[in-house]
């Protein structure tokens, strides 16, 4: 799992998003993990559901 502080995330968003398909990315705020970023594929496998189909079609504003 890659770890980013909230400041690093703001400055290195591309690096955090690039790491997410390979492994979960945790986001720390004042040293405490507050969020975890996962790829859709990893969430679908973990939950054994299709996230995209269960959420309906994406609007242009969500892409």
C-alpha cells in the first residue's frame, strides 16, 4: 500500500492515481489514515459486483 499525506496528494495527484490500480493508496491527514483509494477493478473483485453497472451510466460530469 502506498501512503500519501493530504498535502502530498494535493501536490502529487497523478502519482497517487497511478499507484491505485496496482495497490490501495492510503491518504493520511495529520498522521491518521482517513481515506483509501482503490481502482474500480479492485473494488469489483473485492465486493464481487460490477460497480459501473450497479451505479448506472456515468454522466459526462462524472468522467
